[in-house]
């Protein structure tokens, strides 16, 4: 296996300060930048920022925040997680990430997705009835833009392009681009068809149940004659000095955000027993560095993935707890996982 990559993901959850007061959206964004700087210093490979348009999350334009991070970091790769391509313009997405790539000396990555939330569609004037066709057409256009040559393209949901050249160009000639999927076979096959690396969102249940999707990706790439890149996965969790502290600093905030979003989707409130079961057997990576490292190593080994990203924020956790989680992930968890997998 090639060198493993370890990332941290956040949607810019709006935290509270240590007095228990919810901070402003502006401070929440600055806090994410500070956490990315710490991640860079402690050995984390990637910071990925998700796009949302909801009151719980401060980041609606990941690439803008990534540009700020680019100017304060040296080595960490800067990714979205995900960019909702369906409700955005592919040309502008390319231009914005090519700009981040320039500011960061080639460290930008875009992870394209359809989005698990739908607020961006009416916000930007799109019909949810076009959910599928919007992504299909726009990813086709984005694939052409990545060639960094004049583009001729036409579709049904955007004005056509005729020999249009798009700037800025990247210095490498290729913007690193992934596709994030939630586990539908059609999305996996589409990713393979375009030859993009696959990032799987595993947010519940046993990670092993996603093994067939990885196999499907590899088989589809072989049939299309494209490249089957090392697959990535991202899952939620939280790290503190002990297992008990990690649960104490994660569960109350996880429960609130999980129940708020779950209620909008017709789900019952999460029970403490379910939470414990997800930690023990599912896809919540909550605990001490040793506990989390062993679980991450098992997931990587069982699925054969080349990248693991931890979604390290959940609701309005205190800032100090988040900073400690980032520090422990970089200084303790990542080295432990590498050691475990080297044995």
C-alpha cells in the first residue's frame, strides 16, 4: 500500500467558549483556521472543510477559508469536504480552487459531491427535481475543465461553452479532485467512469459493509479503462486524554446536533445505548488516542483504504476541547496507527 494519508474534517460547527457562550460565526471561522494551523504543526496531512448553509455551521464557502489557511500553513493539504457542485458553477469552482492552489503552492484539493443537505438548491435558484441531472452535467463539465484547455460543452441546466479558456491555470497542470459519495452504487460507478479518486462517507454502522463499494469502484475503473486510485473514507469521532473524557466532551453535543438534524429527516432521538454501540462496533471514533488509533487501524486494514479523515467537530463543543482533539490526533493517533499497521 502507498503511504497512508490522514486528514481532519469539519463543517465549521459553531463552538462555545470556555464560559459556555456560543461564539459568533466570524469567530467560528477564525477558530477553524487556528485549528488547521495546529493540525499543520502536529503532522496532520489534510484539512477538509465542508460546505453548509445552516445555522449550526459557519462555513458556506470552504475555499475562502482554505485560502486563509494557505497563508498560515506550510505543508498541510487543503481540501473541501464536500463542495456541493450541483448547486454551484463548475467554472467558478475550478477558478476558486485553482486560486487556493496558487496561494498554497500546490496544496489544494477539491472533493466534489451532491451534498447530504439541500438548503443550497433553493438558495441559489435550483429545482430539487433536477438533483440528479445537475450533478451529472456539472461533473462532466468539471472533468473537461481539469484538462486546463479551451472547453466546448453544452448541457440542459447551464449556458453552453464554446472554446472557452478558463483561468488561472495551476502550476502542476492538474487540480487534485476527488468525489465524495454516501454509498450509492451509481455514484461509485460515476466516480470510476471519470477516473476520480473516491472518498466514502461512513457515518454509521460497521465500516466493513462498505467493502463491496470499494470492490465495485475498482471493477468499474477496470471496465472503463480509468485509474482506480486509493480510496479514502471519512467518519466522525472525537479524541481526549481518556475514553471517559472523550465521551463526556462529545456525547452531549453530538446528541443535540444529531437529534436536531434527525428530527428534520423523520428519525427518532438517538439513545445513549446506540451511541455506545457505534463507538464499540460502528463508525464513531471516540476515545483516548490509543482507543481511536486501534479502531482507525482496524478500519483501514479491513477496507484497504489509503486515506482516513476524522470529522473532529460535533455541535458547539468548547474551543479548548477541539484544540486538544486536533493536537492528540496529530501527535498521538496518527503515529500510533502507522505503527500498528507497520507490524
